[in-house]
C-alpha cells in the first residue's frame, strides 16, 4: 500500500508539472495559441453576421502579476487587402469569454465610405452583396499598448450565422503558437529557425533567404516542411532548403441550383514581386476533381491577402447532372514554376489559411443549410538550398 501511495504521489507531481505540449509547428491546428486570425463574412443587408468568440483558458487576467504588466485582448479588423479598418483593446479576466459581432463593428463603427473596401461579390453575379475581411487577436500590455508573444492561452471559434434565414456554421479559429521557451537542439540556437517560425515580409516578397521574426509560429510551406524534416530525421536541415511544392485541398459541394460554395484563401501579404520586377498577378492553375475522379484545370487568382473563389465559376457546366447537385475537391498547387514568368514569388515563405463555405439559400428558411470547413494542406520535402 505504501508503494501505491508513493507511485500516486509521483504521478500527481508529473501531472501538475508537465509543460503544455506544442502542436505540429507549421500547421494551424486546434491548440491554445498566442495570436488568433479569423475571416468574416457579413451581408450588406445585415441579415448574415460573423460572430467571433475568444476564450482565455489559463486563468490569466489583466490584473495578473505578470512581469510585463496588466494585459488586454487587442482585436484588429482588416479588409481583404490588409487595410486597417477598426480595433479595440478589451481587458479580460481569468477564464474569460470575449465575443464580437463583425456586423455590429461594420455598421456601427465604419462609415459608408470605409465599408467600400470590404465589399465582395461572392456569388459572382455582378453585384456586391457581402462584406468580407479578417480579424487578428493579440495579447497586449495595457500600459504600453505593445503586443506580447510569451503565452499560449487563447482559443476561439467563429460562426457565420443568419438564424432567421436558416444559415449557421462555425469552425475553430486558427491560432499561432508562441514558440518562446522551446529548448534548442541539433546545434541551432535560433528558436524561430528551429521551430519554423513566421518570416518577415521582405522574405515573403523576394527570393532572398528568410529572416525569422519574433517567436510566433509560421504557417508557411517552409515552416511545415522544416517540421516534417525534423520529425523524419530527428534533426534539423544543415542548410536552409525550400519546399518543392505546397497544396491546399478544400472539398466543394454544390446542392442543386440553390447551392453556393466559396473557397476562402488567406495569405500573409498581398501579391508580392521581386524588387524591380512587375507585380505578380498570383494567377495559377488549380486542378478540379468531381466525385467520379474526372479532372480539369482552371486559372485562379489570389492577388490579395484574403481571396475567394466561387466554385460555380470554375466547375465546368457540363459536369452538372439534371439534379444540379455536384461535389468534388480542389487542388490548389504552388510550385517553383507556378504562374507566368516564374511567379508567384515568395510563396514558400508566406502563411496560408484556407476554408470551404458551403451553403444553400432559398426563400424557405427550413430548406436552408450551411457548413464551414478548413482545407487540408501538404508541403513537399525540402530541396537543397541554391
């Protein structure tokens, strides 16, 4: 019995002393994080809203005696081209829940002129019907207004809802982990490099070797490829190579002639190009497959930070059966030779998020539905540095 209690005491000590585990670095997975990024869709009539809910999950508050001082949760709203639209700092309490309505922010905070850059024609009928953009959330020191990246203690959900219209779907918000405090190994002392952190914008906009900034996780093809390499060989690459390709693989589904499906692709900067060269259009081929494995390809354009694809515009009309219902998957590929003249430039260093928003809208709310999913992703293996 004595040995049992000793063992139990050891188990209890281990339970309460374990350092929070890191998720797969380079992948926007569901773990507590330091920075959160969420897209939003709001109808211009105000009937459709995006609700964003953030939870503090570590019992930390704005009055906690942290060395950096009392904190707040700082949200910032951006348009698809990454122009700042609005922001607020919200003090939080231990285990707090902070919620915002993007519709309320847009209609109560922005002027009519300020809302223009948010307008989008998601169903590509020639008339803008939606406001779209994204919201970032960061931990902030109240006294200085500076953001801090030392703790992973936020999780979040986003809901795109029109309850009276029968539309409601949600997804976990992507969160960047703070990589501060991760032990170095394999002879590398730069934590951001070891852990595949986020890169600076000059790296994203050119072919120069990346400069890693701060201690936040990267969601780039390079970040994921480095992590995959470390897991396979139990080490880190001797020289910085680049991933051979990157794929985003969203599912699409169009339900009769009332169905709509938008693919949203967020990347960490607008269309870049090497200094002195013409701007990249970020136009590339995407492969489309239906449920019977029929393939085709179409050109898609991803010039801004937040981009959208209307699947009705890229699925061949002759694929649709009499019922009008059709489904399959999309293969968005970034390769070393993607696009014209070798563009898009800097794709290996950029961070990406991708979602598929499927829905059906009729005059009868009882017949309406919606679903929102993250897309799968894959990064190619590292190739030797040039």
